[in-house]
C-alpha cells in the first residue's frame, strides 16, 4: 500500500485540484454513480473525543474507502490540532488496502472546495461582497476558495468571539481585499455571498438580516444539534445540499425538517446543478447550500493526492 504522510499534503494538493475533485464527485453522486455509506460518529467517553467514519464508493472514479478520525478537544496539550483524521483507500477489484493518507489538511481543502462549488454555481450574478460568519481554522480556507471562483471586491466579517476576527482581516489582506468587521444585520443586508463556518448550536444569521438576492454556504453544521441559520430564513430559501440524507439528519436542514417547515423533496443536490439537471438559481431568491461533508469528498481528494505523491516520488510503499 501507499502511505502519504500529513506533512506532504501541503506540497501536493492545491485548492484548484481540490475544487475539480469535489465538483466531479458531486456530479457522480447526482448521476448515482457514487454513494456514501451511513456515517458513524460516537462520543467514546474518553478525552471528550468524538470519533467516527465516513465512507463510500465512487463507481465512476473507482474510489472505495473511508475517512476515520474525529475531534479531540484537548489536543493542545499534545501540540497538535483538535481535528485528526486519516483516509484509507481500498482496491475495489480485490478489497486490498491501497493507501493511507493524512486527512487533516485535506479535510479543510475539501470543505472549502464544496462551498466554492456552490458559490460558482449558485451565487447571484455580479456578486461582489463576501460575508464571513466564523473565524476559526476552516475560515481561512473558505475565504481563499471563495475568492478563487468569484471576483469579490470586499469582505465583511462577524464572529461570536470577536477576538478571533484578526484571522479574517489577515486572510482578506492576503487576498488584496478590503475587510470590515460588522454586525450581522449589516453583513446579511450587504453580502451577496455568505459563508457560515462556526460550531454554533443556536441560529446566528436571522431571517430579518438577509435582504437577498443572496447565496449562503452553511458549512458549520455537521452534527446533530448544531445550527447556524434561522429556520424561517431556511424555509423561504431555495435549498441545496451535498447529500439529502445527511442534510436532514446532521446538517443545517435537520431543524426545518424536524419543525415541519420544509418537505424533504424541496431540497436539491448541488451535484444536479453541476450536471445541469437542476437549473439552480432562477432569479433574485436566497439560495442555501448545506455543506454537511460527505465521505466521497474525502476519498476524491485523497485519491488525487496519492496520484500526485506517486508522480513526485513522495509516496512511501509499505507491505501490509
Ligand atoms: P475552530 O474550533 O477553529 O473555530 C470554531 C468557530 O466557531 C469559531 O468561529 C468560533 O468563534 C465559533 N464558535 C465556537 N463555539 C461556538 C459556539 N458555542 N457558538 C457559536 N460559535 C462558536 O473550528 P473550525 O475547524 O474552523 O470548524 C468550524 C466548524 O466547521 C465546526 O463546527 C466543524 O465541525 C465544522 N466543519 C464542517 C465541515 C463540513 O464538511 N461541513 C468540515 C470541517 C469542519
């Protein structure tokens, strides 16, 4: 099997390659050539850790495998980040393990690529203002990926912990974009595209904040109970997601489904917009992409990285 260590990923995977891999796997999912397996996510009762697996099979790309890992909130004492994961790929012809790939940076790149795919396909025409809600580890990748697919002129930002806003200011400066920290009512009214990437368990962006036409990439909610958007805002928007089953169980749409504000058949797949089977944005409405993070995203970027690592001679071969 091939091993691609975490420390090699930054030199191999680009946001461009991640974008292509994610757009393509979303299209395969919509064509029913690829499917995700049910997610396992458990509080293991040790070190407050959440541990689990996300897996799937892409019959078009012949990618089979899983990402194992989770969230260890006390990792600072070990000098490593709290999100830890590894992707394992298997040979779909034989079932033999084919690769183990460091999954930490890949997770950030594939998550940012997913919201960028949604922005490319669903942002209002002429979108020029990006609104960022969230200033954690993922926010940097999100802003950079968004700026790759749309020509923004300025960035507005808000975070529940204002002391973290410097991270957004620094990232905008790196991109050559003016940045302003604002309250959520201004962010909602002025931003054409909004990315929400927090670990909130209560709505932050309210219906009255958003004046539209607006595209919202809701990326933070990936677990039961988490929530970033007012259900009334979700109920009046056109809804898209990576995978419907995940969006209604662990994603942002779990709340409007549980509250009976939205029927499941009102939710479209972003992959169907990519393939042209769903028209996507039709006018001046609010669109929402609920990015829940599916296993096939992890497999797609990991498979691309293994090929790049082999070409560059940095993949290690081990017998198992
Ligand atoms: P982080 O710990 O670096 O940052 C956390 C962010 O959430 C900060 O903006 C912080 O101010 C905010 N926050 C923390 N506690 C909060 C609370 N109780 N209420 C409201 N906001 C709070 O985390 P990160 O790595 O940037 O990840 C952000 C979120 O994105 C997490 O919820 C994570 O699970 C999620 N995520 C989703 C995907 C996906 O595929 N959809 C992938 C990776 C991470």
